[in-house]
């Protein structure tokens, strides 16, 4: 097989406050935005140099229309701390004009009750998501240059996170978590790629 590189991205939002909503029947929902469209990031420094980045409003369309969509809702990108998933209907992803909103039905578990309480107190208030990209464009007529995410290849999780870096009024990026994972087998499952990446960051 031909070796290739898979770049897995993680980015954080702190400008859009996470909300905890309770219904009369006792159900609780965590709601927030994982992505904001057409919002320029703060300056990023990584393998491509220094640049700003935005996400195109149609970047997630192909992923969101998949019948086999199986995105996890987690805490701090830890797969062992799962709150819900699209496949079971306990995580809902909603695209609107501003970005990608998520709605998690809080499980009646110790983990679910604890995170609901910590969001209510304001201890957790940031969102993040992990994804891979299949198409990007570059505008190098300006410096630093501008990179646009045109098409997301895979969306692995949306996460309530305790810590984020590089915040501005629109979007927060954790560029130090952006790594290059070399995959020798081109048929490697995308979830295996994610697991390799998370092992690098000691998140599993």
C-alpha cells in the first residue's frame, strides 16, 4: 500500500457559551456551538507556517448528510467519557447560518450529572471538535496568508473541554494539538487513525 499522511485537527470555541437546559420531564440538554462559519481564527503557527483560517459554511455538508454518521459527544475528547452519540440519537448536530450547533441529552449517570453541575457552575464553558480535511484553499496574496477549510472529510467528535488556547472573539484553536499521523496502510479505518492520534496526546 502507498503510505500517506493524515492530519487530524482539533479546535476550540470559547466565545459561544455552553448552555444547560432542563425540561419539565427532568431531561437535561447541553447545547453549544462546535463550529462558527466564516470567522477568522487568531494567528496559527504550524507545519504550513503562519496564517489565519476560516471554515466555509458548506464545509460540513457532506459529512452531516451521511446515513452512517456516528459522531461522539465527549468530555475533553476522551472517548471513555462519552455523553452521547449521533447513532443513538443522544447527540444532535444542527447546522444553521452561524455554524454547527450540538445538543447532547445528558445521561442520568455520575458522569452526566457531574458535567451538568460543572457547566451550571461555569467550570466548563468551552467547546471543541476533532476532524480531518479533504479540501482546503489558500490565499497567499495577503500576509499572513488565509487558509479556508472547504470540505471536512470526517467528523469524529464534539467535546465539552476544560482548557483551550489561542482565543479571540470568534474561535479558539489548539494548534499545539495538531499533529501529523503517518498511516502506512491506506485502508486503515478513520477511527483507528483517530485512536492513534489520541494516544499521542494521552487522551485515551
